[in-house]
């Protein structure tokens, strides 16, 4: 019988820059598990929780100043930045974060 052995390795997440209406934001992706666990645990019924987890994931990857700026813009009634764009940003950053090739190991 073969034995499977896994070792978690600390890895440096690649930082991504994105621009929104002329401002550049720096994003370092946090662990993806925080986004995926609600979906895995609750399935389709957990979609709202998954969306909340995704926005939380984005917030943990941004600086405090960038978080405040996005929140300020979301709450400003005269600013066109809204949840649709925030969701798009989250989805694009998450997609980029998960597209990391797995390293195969021979043993």
C-alpha cells in the first residue's frame, strides 16, 4: 500500500496591482480557504455567505487605507462605484490568485 504524504509550504503570494478610476491599489491575496469553505460547507444555499467571504478576502488583501477608500466610495451616493464593480474586482483577483500552477514532486 502506498502512503501519500503532503507538506504545507509557506509561499509568498504574488502582489497584484489594479486600477480603479485613476487610483492604483496593491492587493496581496490572502488564503483562498476563507472564500471556499462557505461554498463547500453550505453549497448553493451558501451563495450569500460566499459573496461576503469573497469581499472579506479582498479586504484582507488590501491595505487599511485602500479598504477605507473603497468603503468610502461604496457609501458615497454620488460615486458610481457600486457592488457590481466590487464583485467584478473580487472575481478577477480571485481568479488570478487561483491560477497558480501546481508543482509536481517526484518521490
